[in-house]
């Protein structure tokens, strides 16, 4: 075959001529052309190592056939590949006989049995019999290498997949081979467990049953599992998943390799957070407040009560006195139906999906970057939260871009984080001085030259909950002014926050955002506050305002899966279905719309939010006419301009989802006015940000994750500790102009001098007491007690 | 003592400076740790990880790959008796038997006074001189059981101190590479021109 395409290489595969891609490995070229070569160590998202020898094939490059590991050699012109010769068969049998020599063959009690590459390939390519009659190697049966992952060294075939993943993909090289030869084993360092945010992936990619996940051990056999493809809504990255259940209970999430999004990886919070869906604490019925507190009731009574509360509120203060906050945790359909109910039926402009920790919705109207745009940009500008903590799989993609693909990261941050060590330049700033930091960086000729080299993508979000978004927005605008072609990926955190904002859960003209709503409620101007899966008491940065707002709102209606701190205060609580119990679509931070898989029956009598909204609308005299979720999906496509292409058919036929258009109706990003306070006697500037594991309801009610949250300590630079007259481990009073709390000091060299860092919403956290959500920044002082 | 002491930390930084990438110094630093404590402690592994920018697990993986790095305390003298073919034919078993009796320990063990550790070794590449053994990796050729007894007595009496330093000693004379002799610690990806040593020797070809 003569090909004129310089990117194609003509090779012979089992006697027929194929056109492989230049630089392609034999193993992938053969697979693309219908010849699956068995393998254990090779994984398409990691560098090949040639550890297992299972993929040996005969390759003739003109010197006669040679046994060659097909995962280690790229195709070359006129190469002759034989994947099924008698020699190859014999080698495959030999490799399997050796791998099985020490393998315990405890398949009947092994979680992997039934979905095990070793089992499958022993059947398809193995010799059937072993000549090994000696005693097998024995190790202590599973040892916990982390809180979530168990290692059975007898089953391990030393393929290097987990250790490569830990080092190459996650950047947490906490597991390694130790010793040599027949004594080689996977090990952690004593007292340093495999505490990676991504440890669950090693269980999924383990080709044998050596690594098992604690939440799934002995729960089901693969052939008993039923599964649906779905999307993880733990954060807004929107990783594709398979939801697996048995006997109407969700038992496991597996990552699906979606090329533009997650590459098959999931973070542990996303992978194991499904446990909260099965929690005994789930709300099973609606509840109404009586003199004796919240009591279970019927749906008709609860919805009737809600309709009454809404009518009373309109009568008392007009539609404007009703406000809806939240809605970023459900599906697009949930958000759309509630936006319809609030805007069109009730007639209030006060609707908002963010909880005072994001950026103005107008950011979504900027030229939007996809994750691929970010990963392939020459320069990636980070102006937002620590992605490892808030959007973990986006962290993996950007880490890969920097480490393996030579992309340059310019990071602006108030506290170094997961990507700092991979950044080309890290510019630390004191909260409030983002603009100055960006301007100084742009004036640096090296930075200017780097930005001019090629496409620039900006990942923008809120790095600090103890300041308003003002300074960040100004900095973002400065970068965009310098690099007008730069695309922006909004690093907003909650699962469907982008979808909710885009389908309409945002204020109409004259309406209030969440901060405005809470301020109005605290001032007694809100007759009815609707919380859509929102828990301001735990989640809103300003604890004092949240408390006054919940107390000041005359009527509170909560739609929730759990009785949270806030929904416990409500007059009516409506039990909502959780992910896995409902279908629909969700939108990730790129605007990518994917399907949610409904796998199990909803808990108790809980209903999806869209059905609740539709029921309330009916009682208020407007029938939405939705008979199924598909009707809502169709309604979004018909009525939301940017979702015109997002039909149920389009989503169902696109495995990687459909990109919604960038909404044109969000208005310009108005440059805000920044006024920084004087320091006075408060000598440290406060930085508060999230950790992956915190005290959120979904984490607290997942038994495997609940204990992974840390505790609230104030992290201070070692040099500042001395200045403050404190010491590591000391209890001090940390005060802002607002309040003072007692907290333990932790020495942390990554904290910038002049700032202190406190994690948000850890168990027992009181840091919200110090934060005034209207103040541009929060200054604090440390006092010894 | 567990972590590297101050003078060894200074030496460690000097060693790290010889390489374009800090983690290339892992093995030399493990030798340094073994020299300091007679074996490689977990604390030293953690310290080396901090010094070269690797995780403790990575340093542990490297350390355990090499049998000459000991993770447990060993005696002042490590006696390795070769038991491979030539030595076996020439009386290695008798030699080992005598050593066991003389020292009162089995291979792999250490005498209670901490003086001797006895080990089986594979071929030491001195087959023409069989049977052979090593004391702290110093050869003794064509050795008889009686000579072994005498060797152990001499070691215990300190008569061989000048010849055989305690286990773990890397060198008795420290190597210090003057700055002008360093070839230049440039990472491979940062190399732009011809190799540095060619430039130093004025051998760059145009």
C-alpha cells in the first residue's frame, strides 16, 4: 500500500495491510484494527512500562520475527506483526503460567472475580494447567494501605499500574515497589499511608483483585450488578461514571473514560460519596412544622402548605418578598422548573444558585474554555481556588498538561496549592491585591513573552471565601485586557452550578443575589425564603448573616435530601431524590451537558425537584404540563436559547455530552469598585478555602469519607508564629472586626507571610463567625490566651 | 541518631549539587545514611526524601532494591561467605559450618555483642580463588576453616582496624570535587549546545 499521508504508516497485521498512525504503539494500532492483544500493565492513559510481558507478539522488521512487547514499540513502515502465531500463543501460555504460579486463585472469595482481566485472560489465553506444584508465596491477607484501599499482596502480579498512577497521574508517589525479584511487593512507607485524593482509581485499574475498595468489599458480585452511565455531580467537572447497583441499592461508581473530561479518573469523594444516597439519615417524607416541631406528612398536605405559605407571603409583602436560593446541586431540569416557578409563576426576581462563594454569573458570558482548551493552551493562568481541593479531576488534567505536555502554568494564589510545584511561575498575593499582582506580572517581560507564545486559558474562581469576588474580577479583567483572545474556564464548584445559572436560576433585573437575599431576610424584608438543597448555615461564608437571615425570614421552605442545619429551621421540608435516584441532564463547568443515570428507586416518597416545582406551580394555578423529565428537557431546549441544541436525543447520542452555547444574556462583567480597609491592629489577612473533605452533609453521611475531614486549625507561616508570640499547637484567639474564635495554631511554611489560612467547614468549624461577606477582605489578629 | 547529622547534611548538599536533578543523589545519600548509623533507618529515609524531593516511599523502594543497603542493624563486621559453585566445590559449606560454630549464630544473624553479622553470598566473582569470603566487602581468598577462626579472632582483637573499617564506611578519604572539575549540573532538557566536557576541553567541532 502506498500512502501519501505522512501521518500514516503502512504495516502488516496478521497478514493484512493496515494503515497505522505514525508514532502509535503496536498494541493500540492492532486494537484499532480489530486484533485485541492481551495485556495487564498497559493502560492507555499512562506511559507504557513493559512489566507484564503479556502483550508479546512477533514482529518482523526485516530481520526475521522477534518476540516484542507490543506496548513498548511504535509502528514502523513495512513492519510485519503477528499476534496469533504458534510462538505467540506459547509465550502467552508461559507468561500466564508464571503469573499464576504465585497467584492464590481465590477467585470465589475475590471481589474482582467475574470482572478480572487475569481471570478472563487465563481462560482465553492460558495453558489450562500449571506445572507448579510447590507451596505458593504467602503474605498477610489484605493490609490497609489507606483508609479506603486494601492490598492483598498474594494476588498482586506487579504490573506497576497502581504505582504508575500514583506517581505519574496523581502525583502522590506514596506506594512503591519494595525489595527485588521474588520478594518484590507494593508497599507504603511506615506511617505514611496511600492517602491520595485519587486512591480509588488504583482499585479500578488493578488488573487483579490485589487492590480492593473498603466501601465495596464483599458487597456484590459483578454479575449481580446492574448499571447505568451517569455523571458525577459532586463537583462541577462532571466526570462520566457508571453507577452500579444491586438489589435496588447503589454499590459502586466506576470512572468512564470521557476523552474531553475525566479520562476515566474519579476523585475519591466522587467515587465513594454515593454512600450518602443510601444513608439512614435521608429524608423519606415531606415534613411540616407544628407546635411539636417538624413532623412527617403527606405530599398533598406538604405541597398545600407550601402553596399557602407562598400566597400568604405574596399577600403580605408582594412577590418581591419571596426569594429562592440554591438549586446548584440537582439536574438542569430541577433548576429550570424551579426558575420557572419562581420567575414566571410566583413572579419574584430574587433567585440565585450560588452561595456567596463563586464569581458573578456574567463570567459565564465570557469566551468559555473547555477542559481540553485549558489542557492544550500554551499558557494556563490560574486565578482561583486550589483545584486539587475543589475540582480534583480538573487538577489531574492540568497537572498532566504541565508535567507531560510542557504547558506553562502561571498561578496567582493567596496560598500555594496542589499545582504550585508544577507552575512555571507562582505569584503569591495578599487577598485584595490580585490586581497589583497581575499588573506586576504582566509588566514582567518573561511573562509577556510567554503569554504571546500561543493560546492562553484562564481558570478563574474564588480562591478565598474571606473576601468578596471584587479583587479577583478586577484581576481577571486585567488579564483579559492584556490577552483579549484568552478563554476562561469558570472554576465554580457545585455540581450543576453552571447549568443552574444558565437555565435561569439567577436574578431577573432588580433581583437580589444570595448575599442580597440573606441581607434582606436578616432585615425582615423576606416573607418567604426557599432553600433548594442549600444550607446557608453551614455553607455560606458569613455565618452571622446566615443565622440572622434564617431567623429573620418569616417563612422558610426547604427542599433537601437531608435535614441540614438550615432545613431543620424550615416551616416545610420537602424530601428530594438524590443522584442515582433520578434521571435528567447536568451541565459541567465547560457548559457540557451530559445525562444522569437513574439506577435505584427514590428513598421513601422523595421526589425530584422538578416534580416538586411542578406540583407547587399547579397548586398556584399554573400547570407546567410536565409528565416526565423528558418534557422538562424538551422545554429547556425550546425556551433557553443557549440550550437550543441540547435535546434529549442529542445528549443520548453523544457519549461525551453536548456543549451548550455560551449564554448571551448574562450581561457584561461590570468592573467592581474595590475599597480595602486599613489594617489597624489586625495584622494578618485571612484566607479561607475549602478542602476536598469537609463537614458537608454528603461527606458526613458517607461512612467511608466521614472521618477523612480534618479539623479547623489556623495555619501560620513559621516566621509569623514567632512574630505573633505563639507556637505550633498553641490555642489562640483569632479575631476579626466581627468576632473572635479559639483555634489551634499550625505551623505551615506554604502560607504566605502576613496572611493566615483556615480551612472552611471542617467539623466543629467556627471560622464563618469572622467573615463579613460584604467586606472586600478580612483582617485578623492572633492573641495568646 | 537517625536523621542525617549536621556535617552529613552539609555533605549531602554537596553531593546533590553534583547532579542536574536532586533525586539522582538518592543512592549516594543512602550510603551516607548507612555510614552514619551502620544501617539505613526509616528516619534517614524520610530525611533523604526531604533532601532530594522524593516521597519516603520512593526512597524506600530504591533502598530495598539493593541488598547492600541494610534496613536492620548489622554487626561492625559483615562476613559474606560465598556459596556458589566454585566455592561450594572447594569447601564453602565447611567454612560456613565453622563460622556458625565460632560465632554461635546462623546466617542472617548478628552476634549479641554486635561485632559480627554472618551472611550467605552468591558468587563474588573470585572463582579462581575459591573458597572466598568478604568482610565488609573486603576479599579473603582461598581461606581455610582455621584461617577463618584466626580472621575472626584478629577482627575481634582490632588487629585489622587499619585494613577493614566498620560496616557502612563509604570511604576513609572524602572525595571533594573542586568547582572547576564539575562537569556542570545541567538537566538533560536544558542542554542546548554540545556536551559540557567537550566545551571545557576546547574540543567543540563546528
